[in-house]
């Protein structure tokens, strides 16, 4: 099982959690095996204080947690919450949290709307998605290996 542990740096901090279920992670695996269903993919992160994200601007929202441990071979990424994005134009900066990082997880938030947005204490502001660390080789090659697509880029597959 993958473990991510956080250090609480503020009494108002909440541990990241899945929103739609409070089930033990082992039970999520059981759900998949026996019921062909799973738990939420990401864990919500909570802000700890009121922060105004100005219209067309940005602000850092403190979370009161820092990374304490990530199972070797895994990392996580800070992602936006779809509800904040669709309803209010609020995006979280997509930060990669490397396996060895042990610092603060304050989240930079961008406001794409024309109205200031007020983050309330305890509000879900972003989410973390966990990924396996895949090691790969990087090297030079004299020329590109031929493929069916070739160098066809943006818009090359047509409008529909």
C-alpha cells in the first residue's frame, strides 16, 4: 500500500481525504475486486484561513501541512478541483511533489474570473493525485524513428 504522511504545522489543518467516501484504502481495493467499483481517485486539500484571490490574480492559500513521508517509488501532484474551476474560474497551480520533498504544501491559486474569490477556512481548495515513479532512460538519437503520425502536430487530426 502507498503511504503519504503529513506533518501538521497549524492546529486548523485537516488531513487530505477523499470527499465521497471515508473508507479504509484496503476497502477500496475490495470494492474493485468484489463490486467492480472504486473510491475517489484524488484526496482533497483544505485551506486553513480566509484568503482573497483577486479577480484575474493569484494568491497562496496556506494548508497547515507539510509532507512528512511518501512511500518510495511514488510521488503526487497538486491538481485543481473541477467544481472550483467550472463554477468560479479558480485553478490550483499544478505542482509536482517529488518523493523526497519534505516541505510546506501551501497552494498557489489563480482566479480566472472577473470577481474576487474568498477562500473560507476549511474549504477544499485543491486535490492530490498519486502516481508511481517510472524510471526511464534519456539519450540522444541521430534521427527520429519513423511513425504513422510523423510530425503532424496541432490540428492535424481535423476538426471532428
